[in-house]
């Protein structure tokens, strides 16, 4: 395993830090997963278990929905990158709740036990996610009422992370299932992550390969797609500014993630015929990024804002503008409790509202 000293890090340019992370064993593993995924598919596929992509924490929801580099004393962050789990989160319990679309409810729990077998053995945590779609009225082929049924997605995960000097490595193993009436699908997935945190400056880099694994049981003859993703991000605070910025790239294993519907996104040629509107290279690149900002008003109170380029492009109403893709929230820290509230906008003004409560020992 590659490691380097504190003095070496202080004198090392950023490009060398990134290069050495890629040279490490974790970097090689993530690049292998990325190559496998890119060779197996083109574009972002529609998939099952898509609830794993929902931001299950108010802070990250406010920062645009994706963040893999925010290194902080918050037990909820390791569900976005397992390498963000550290010893400062031992004994913490995080509860996150979103009254999602219609009657759907999204709940997640994160816990890092304070008991560690021995010093330097790393950190452990468990997580649970549940997306409850509610109850539905069943009917037969001619419309006669039958029994009611429910639908649920859930994930149970175990995370291990260890820090070596200024670099942390982590892995999450997840048992994932989707249940719809009498049909169900089961998968075993893993997240592989790494972070670098500067020992002096408020600067960190994170990288994670999410949802690497295989399907154990399919919906009958329908085999679900796994929502693999490769994400890289950075968070940094300028020395004399009360602001922390985050920039995160997602779906980095494929270049073109544009959903270009010719029925909506079209123009006319010289003869008046409809032709699909071309998407520029700059537009294709921008859709890979999420930008977040924390305004550090007080050490115990922050305001948060985010902008998701992909969400903006795909959910805004043509010709009407709106605020789709924007998100905002606030985080309050007390002695034993942290409380966060956020709202991300999908189609004005509807979106995802998330409440988070973290208890600290």
C-alpha cells in the first residue's frame, strides 16, 4: 500500500497527489471497474435499484445530490463514499427522512459503533435504506378489484474504512432488494472509495466506484441493470473566505449521458422539416458535474446551496426557464445533535425535501 509522509504532502503539487493516488492499488481497482463498465455499456442505462442514487442526507441533497469529498464529523457521509468514515464519527447515529414523490417515503439510518477491536484497526459502520412506495389497489385483467399490495426497495450495508497517513480507503458491501407484489429482485453490490485530506489546508479529494457487483435473483426473466457509477470530487475552502466549495463529477465511465428526445428537443431545417437538435460537446461535459457551496456563517450553523447540471438540463421546462437543478438547505450543530434540512428542485417548485438528525455520543 502506498503512503507518504506529512512533509512530503505539504510540498507536493496537487497534480502529483492525484497521480500518486491513481498509482495506488485502490486507484488501479477503480480504473479496472471503470473499464469493465465502459466496455459493457454505452450511455447511462435505465436500471433497477435506482433508489441507490437518491441523496439520502439533507446536507448532500442541498449540495446538489452528489458529494464524495466532504470530509467532516458526520456519520451520514460514508454512504456517498465509504472512505469518508473516520474515527470522529464513532458512536454517532444518523437518521434521514424524505417524503418523496406522491406517498413515497425514503428513510435511511447510519450508525458507527464506538467499539473497535484494537487501536489502528480501522472503522466500521452499518447502514439501512428503505424506499417505501406505499400501498396499491390490485385489479385483474378486466378491471375487477383484487387484493392490495405494496412495493419496497431496501439496502443493508456494512462499511469498513482505514486511514493511512493522509489517505483513507473504504469499502461498503450491500445486500440490495426490490420487492413489488409477489415479484422481487436481489443483488450484492459494493462501493469502493478513497480520499485524500490535506493535513493543513481545508482541501480534500474523493473518488468512488459505486454499485459494483452482481444480481443474485431477477424479476423472473427480466434481469435488472446495476446502477454502476464512477465519481470523483473535491472540496476546498479558501483560507480567508467563510465559504467551502465542492465540485463532483459523476458517470465518468461514459462520455455522452444526454437524453436527447427528438420529440421535444428538435429544430427545423431549411425545408421546414423537424430534425433533432444537436448537443454541443461543452453541454455533454457540463452534465457530468455537480457544484455545491457551504456558507460558513458560524462554526455551528451553515447555509448550503447546490447546482446539478444534468438535473437542470433534463428537468427544466423548455421556454419557461425555472429553477430546476438548484438546491438549498441549512445545517445546525448543537452539543449532542446535528439537524439539517434541505430541498432540491426537480420541476418548479416540486422536488425532494430531506430532514437529517444526527446524535453524537
